[in-house]
């Protein structure tokens, strides 16, 4: 009999995965939140321009709700945008918040939900477990298959020119996550690829996390990786493949559930400075360092990487080390086949920037502590050099 360590597991209580579900959003809200009357839809200008906000908004109005759209979210949202959004929510007197977009829109929706009816200053909620009190009802609808933010208890805010802070608290788990692949049909192939690899990183890092890895997170990570690896290239080749898009959304959600409980590590720690300093999208930042972190971790994590290689590269064989290397190669090949950038040089980073990146990465102590192998500054610099 296997003796499992004690663990706790938290996630969103209700999940709807159905193509076309966003067009029936009003029905879902009426069923789950019968007292809701004033809905704030939180999105970004680019998604608003697609026209895909119209059907969910109309559905809410048909269900008797008054709807306001806040569409000023930007990538890596700065604190000023969060505070503007909270002010808009208060002015509108919303009683339910609906995030509709990528990770940034969903993160802002989380923060609106916890701050709109609270006197707590935003400066006091950064860190782990610092949100006080309850929040407004919260629904999350992702429009990319990547961050898994719809089922995580984390929101990331840009607090300076290159610095980001995280809010981690149980109140940030939504009440309902709704997956509708029709909302992702217009995504460019490069965005689909980078966000899909981001989701795969979540699954890989959750499966190998030094802390809090548990039987449930393992199951979710494995299933996520199976869905993502089987559907990412097909959906990049044919963006209208609705079944593959729905599978990608589900894979990203399962990976989100996994890493929300078994947290991510060095890939993210090294990716954050790339995004923060050079404004490279988060998924692409992860993809650029992923194979090199996998190779660095292999001396400690080869047995687990070998298990994941069986999912991503079923034909992988040989020693544990050979199968772990097969996983790293497979992730590089996905980047190659989908046509996204594969080196730091390709996103405008110079050799003279590598020391600064290494210094910044070492500040990510919360993430580095989860890595299966200890990362020194010399190691971080060498990983960036390999990715260069």
C-alpha cells in the first residue's frame, strides 16, 4: 500500500465546458446567482473589437441583468488599471463580476471582486493569504487556452517599470468557470501556440513541484498534458477546429487546477524577467526557457520527466535520462513546428542583458523554492545563455 503524504486541494466549485456556452451566460448566471442584478463584464480592447462580447452581454440582459462592460484591461495590468477598474465597479454598483478574456482580464476581475466592496487598500493584499473578508460573486470565461487563471487563486499585478507582485488567496477562486471554444476561434496561430505551451509548462511544473505535489494534482497534470500535446499542433494548423480548441481549453483548465495546488517553479521564475523587462508575452517567455530548464533539472527530475515523456512522446524509450531528454526535445519541436520564436535573440535580447536577467530571476524566491533542483545565480545565467 502506498503511503501518501497529507495534502489539501482547492479549486473552483462549478465548471461548464461546452462550445457555445457563453451565448447562454444569462441562463447560467440566473441558475447559480438568482439574486444577481448588475453584472460587470471585464475584458480588454482587443477582445471587445472582435464582437464576441456581444452575445454573452445580450444573454445577460435577456436574463434580466443590467450589464456594464469594462474594457480597459491591458497585458500585464498595472496597479493603476486595477484601481480604475475597481472604481468603475463601485460607480456601477455591480453585484457580480465576470472576467472575459485572457489571464490579464481574469486577474483584474478577481481583484475587482475582492476590492470593490472592501475598504482594504490594494497595497495590503500582495503576498499569500492577505485578502480580508468575502468578495462579490465571480465568474471566469477564458478566451485563450493558456493561463488557467479561471481556476487559480492567483492574480499578478505590474507594480513598477519591470516589477510584478502576486496576490494569492482563497477568495480569488471563482464561483464558476465557463469554457467555450467559440470565443477562441479568432486567435492567431502564434498566440495559440505560446499560450498552449504556457499551459503545458503549468502541467510539467506542477508534476515536478518540490512542494505540495499530490495525487490529485498529478492526475490533473497528466490529463492536461495529454489533451494539450494531442491538440496543440492540430489547432495551430487549423484554427477553426472547434473540437481541438475545446480540448485545449479543458487542458489549460486542468493544468491550472494542478499548478494552483502544486505550484510552478524555475521555468516561470526565469520567464518573468523576460516578460517584465522586454515585454515578451508570458507564454512565449516560458517557451523560450522551458527546454533548457528541463535539461538543468534532469539530474533531479528525470524519473518524473520520463513519466511525462510517455504522454507527450509515446515512442520515447531507453534510460530515464533518454526519456527526460525526449520530453525537452518534444517541447522544442512544438515551438519549431508552430513557428514561434525559439531563442532570446529572436525577441530582441542581447548577450549583455543576460546578467540582468539572472539577477532578476534570483528575486523570484517563491517560485525557485518549488524547483526540483536548487538554482544558483550561476545556473540561471547558464540557462539564459543556453536559451540565447
